[in-house]
């Protein structure tokens, strides 16, 4: 067996049909992964996802596409993992609706030998997505800190950024950490400097 970056994953499988859960679980185990939860009820899947923190979730399309879409909604809302839709037959409309709810891919139970490759790709794209999301969050935080410094010190954007950068260097702190401190603490500071008493 060749080396995989995604050996021994913790997998949640969800489907409204118990017979489908029973078929999918051994396939996941045969790939070298652990099935940490098998969920049928929409009401339970969010809590199980939050508690178990799976590496990936496989949601099967059972009798009702509405049920599967509700499962996807709950898992995406609670999970820090990608969701993959498992199809038994082609269903472009369902895939379109699932993609709107945040799934990262779909696989077919007819192509079991391709599951691991699909999971590998999904996990890589999910990691890239989170890295990009983090970069946007850091950028927004720095922009907010610059805005606060511009307002409080009456300086332009370049000067506010230089203030952050200089303090980051002299205080040996990451720029984003310093920006967070400015944003977190600015409400404690008066808008206008108070005269010393």
C-alpha cells in the first residue's frame, strides 16, 4: 500500500437508511479509517459532530433529499471538517443543492476504489480553504486596528500601519496579535485624550 497523508481518519457517516450505513461503514474501515459515528436523525447529527470532531463526514442520499440536505446543514454548521456526499445514482439537482450548503465533493458508491483519492483531495482543499479564511480574517483584523489608530491618532493609513509594524518589531509580537490587542482594547480608551489632573 502506498503512503497516504490521510491515514486513519475519524469519519462520521450519516444517512437516513440504516441499510446504507451498514454498507458504507465496512468500506470506510477497509480504507484504514475509523467510523466514529453513524447518524440517522437530523436532530442528533449536529451534537454528535460537535462532540466527536470528525476529520471528514460522508452523507448519503437516502429516501429523501430534504433529509440528506438537513443532515448536511447541521454537520456543516457544527463541523470543522469537510462534508462529502455519497450518491447511489446520478442526481445533479441534489448535488447542486448540496453544494449550496457547503459540501466539498460527491462520490459514488459505484466507484469505491476512488473514495480514498477523493477524500485526499477534499481534505487538501479543505485545509487550503481554512488557510485562506484565516488570512482574510487576519487581514480584516489588521485593517480594523489601522482604522482605530487612524481615528485615535489623527494619522493616515500608512502611518497607522507603520505604528503597528514598529510596535510589532520593538515588542517582538506578531503583527496580527498586536492588531487584535488594539481592536480588543480600543473600547476601553477615551475617544479624546483626557487632560492630566
